[in-house]
C-alpha cells in the first residue's frame, strides 16, 4: 500500500503539481484567441437554454436544458462551498479574481470539448446517445488510438465513479452529523437508497431528477447569498476593491501575496468548473440538439453558472463577514462558509447550508455515477457490467458516509483525474481543427439568417460520425421549414 501511495503521489505531483494547471490555462488562452473569443460572442445565446424551448425535439430524449442541469449538478458541489473558502484562506481575496479569470477561459475550453463530444456521439436504441472524450478519440482519431480511450475510461471510473463518490458521501454524512446530530449510519443508508433508485433508472431518471434538484439548490443558495449582499450593500465596493488589489499584489494579506492568489485561484477554479478535465462532455453528448456547437455553448454556460455565479456567492458571504481573518490560521473550508453564513443570518443558516450541501453532494453523486457508466460502456458491452457498477457505487457511497477513514483508500482519485485531464487535452489539441470547422459552419448558418443552425451529416462525410444520430435534427428542421 505504501508503494501505491508513493506511486500515485508521484503521478499527482507530475500532473496537478506543476504541469496540468499551466497547460489548462495556456490552452484556455489559445482556444479563446483561436476562436475569436467565442465565449463572449455567444454569451447571449447561452440563456436561451433556460427557456427549455423543446418544441422541435423528441420529448423522450434528453433535452439541452436537462443535459445542462445534470452537468451543473455535477460541477456545483463541495468546491463551491468548501473549495472557495480554502482558496480565500490560502490565497487571500485575490484568489477570487483568478477563479473568475479561470472560468472565463474555461468557458471556451468547455465549448470546444463538449462540441466534439456531441459530434462523435453514437445513437443507442431509439432515444439515447452516448459520447464523450473516449468516443471522440476512437472515432475522431482512429481505432489505433483506442488504447488512449481505454486509459481515459479507466481513470474516469476510478476518479469520479468511485473516489469522488466516496468523498461526497463523507461530506454529506459529516455535515448532517455536525449540525443535526444524526448518526452517519442513517445518513449513509438514506443517501445510498435514494441514489440507488435514481441511478438504476439510467440517464433519463438522472436527467429528470437534476431538472428538479439543481434549480432548487442553485437558486436557493443564490437567494441566501443575495440576502447577505443586500444587507451589506454599502460594503460591496470595498470587497471588490480588495479582491482586485490582492489579485495584482497591490495589497497583500497572506504569505505569498500575488503568487498565492494566482495559484489558489487557478487551482480551485479548475477543480470547481472542471473545464478541460474531460468529465462534462460525457453528459453533454446525451442531449438531442440540432448542432454540436449549440450544446457546446450550453456547457460553456454551465462553467459560468458554477464559478462566476455560485462560487462568487460563497466568496461574498465570506468576505462580507468577520469570521474570515486575513492571514490568520484557524477556521477554513466548509466551516468558514458555514460560520460566515451564521454571522450574517443567524444560527438557522447552518441548517440551511447543511441542506444545500446535501443537495450539492447528491447531484454530484448521480453525475459521477453516469460518468462511470459511460466510461464502462467503452470498456465492455456485457449486460451485467452496469448492474455490477451500480451496486458497487451504491456501496462506495455508503462506505464513504459511515466510515470517514475509508475515504483515504481512494487516494488515487486526484492523480487519476490528472491523467484523464491530460488525455482529454491531448485529444482536444489533435481534434481542434474539427472543432473550428464546426464553429465556422455554425457561424455561416447564423450569417445566412438561420436562427437555429442544423448539422448536415453530408457536410461531414469524411468523418466517422454516426449519421443516425444526426438524421433526426435535419429531418425535424426540414419539416419545420416545409410547414412554414
């Protein structure tokens, strides 16, 4: 065990330690410039998905809005509550600015990786699609690169399917025990039972659940933060000034100054919004949309919601209170967020935050499960494999909840996520010309007056795409034109 811990520690140092974060940032800058600041160009279109205008799509399929909410549910989790607090504690208020910067770059990265996942998705049965970086590698780069897809799939199952689900179970049980005094066993049983009912229902039940749970948890948390902001509205300019000054070293409140702010802001931002890590594209590929770029735009919006909106809520709650003392050691993590909320709104706020953590973690569990399921289908098509995976993940959630020390067994999670992120970035780099081709097609149709561009598979006959997956959108568009 000691050897394995050292091995995975080395992998973690080689990925998250020095290489992965700079690569993600540099690649985000490159994509932003190469695409002509696409995340800003289509920012207004991102909000269209909230209307859930699904008139032209099959109601039995996963809509763009449902895919968005599943991915938001996965991205929004402990990183938004505890991770932001850690970033501020270690990097000062300036870390918040660099989290924002990371999100703006990550929106472009997410748009590209999710558009590619959509393009290379495969139709499964009558109403389902499967896709993601593994299938983009196989069908975009060729069968000779299947080994790379296998490496990616194994890392995805290990990190998200097992490791992070154990941590989510642990987070929920700990929060419930601390605030409500309920034994971890009962929380573990309840969490495992609810998760089991949903994940055994497959992606459709997951999507329908996310369609209800995610808006409740996100809007509820934002409303609480908005109340805090309104109560302290006169202090907002000073807080924003502190964030900017600390970000650029004009004011230093923690050791390391500007360097600490940049390091913590970038690290926590990337962990939170997952842009470029290769997780969200697996969900993005399930949506029934007219053009791959449409879902790419939607997933860029997911990054915006996660970091610019939700993480900012946590940051302002902390920085507007007096619990956080710059440079002082002591309270941090979820406790800092929780006590800051109590300072502003009273003791009852800690119970609200416990409920928010429960919803955040629960949505992450069902999201993480689907990532594991999708990866498993790349490795094997055996009909019993999914049942075994579902049972194993329910067991992992329960184990993480009732035995806090058990989460230490999953020390490989972060290193495995580092490896799959590098594989994903390598695939994006190699397939980037295809992404630019999709983007040019989308822009050309918009300029021609087509409000909702449609992918014509005949225009991509040279690529290994599933024509059945793209036949319905063009037929639907043609029928709509004929009806007019």
